[in-house]
C-alpha cells in the first residue's frame, strides 16, 4: 500500500463511521482480532466496545465529524493526521487533533492507537 492508498483507506473508513454513521462499517474494516489501545486490555470485545462508544458519542455530539488531513503508509502500518470537529451555527470548530497509528492485517485494521496533541 502506498501513501495515497493509505490516505484513501483511512478517509473512507472515517467517512463510513462519521459521515454516514455506519457502525456496521466496523465489521467490514476491523479484523476479528482487533484491539484498540484506547479501549484497554480489560475489554473482551473491542469491536463491540467501539460500536457502543461511537453510538453514544453520536448521540451526545450529533454533529461530530473527522477530517483525515494526511496519511502515510509503510509496510502494514498507516499513520494518519486527524481532526475531530463539530458543526455549530453552520461553522466547523476543531475540538481535537491527533495522530492515529493503524496496523493492518491484509485490508483490515488489526490494531489502532491515537495520540492526541490538541484537545479542547
């Protein structure tokens, strides 16, 4: 996978989740053995936990979205610069910025971790 393909993969992933609110996309994009460092080792089903987390976030922040600003790919790893935003009075306001590391198993995300470097 080259940088452009990595960018498009991650952009499409976030568009399914945050643009279309399609939580079933997690089943399509995430490996059966998916782990998420942000969820923690105590969770037994990281995909189920991710669905529950996002469903609640979409309820409490109905205008939340994610922009994929850039991404690079190396071997089976994609690093992506992300901005989370909300829409208020027709204007986009960035509420978080971070770098997410995605480890792939084929065309599925096996592991993810996000390092936030800006948060309101």
